[in-house]
C-alpha cells in the first residue's frame, strides 16, 4: 500500500510518533519515537536490542499514532508490519535524514542504531 499524501506530509514533519508493539506476554508496549519515510515505507530508528526491536523481531505487527501540532484533532494513525531492517551505511543515511528534522544535523554515532521499515496496512489522517 502506498502512503497517503496527507499521511506522508505529517510523517515528513518533526513530530514525535507513538509506536505500539506487543510484549512477549501479549501486553501492549508503547514508546515515543522519531519517524520519517523511505519510499512507501514508514521508517523509525531504534537500538537493535531495544525492547521495541525485540518485540518487533518476534511479532512484526505495529501501530503508530501522531498528532499534528497545526491540527491536533486530526491525528494520523497507521497499522502495519515491519517488513525490513536496515543496518550499517544504508541505515545511517536514513537515520541522519530523520535526525536532521529533529536536531538539525546527523545522529551521534555513540550507539548502534537500526532502521525499521514499516509497510502500512491501514492508514488515516483525521
């Protein structure tokens, strides 16, 4: 499924998204993340051994929500699945592009990071 243009506009801004994944016991796990796009995928960055990474390696289903500052009553909601994991130079190119939106420059290389590529199954803006 292609990203809707209204959804892409919000994802390309510098908003924090909330990502929900499933813990091993079936309970929900939700955390704020930086977010961007890569082609028709949603891209988020994380540590390769973070709780959300471990959850999503085991069960790739994911839900994301964002609230645009200019229209907080028209949230963007996406449900989908993680379809790719990027590491190394391929990941850092996307990580730096996303980081530039949030902090104005490249992401620190102090910690290992990976990119999760998410294919939307359902998406809505508003």
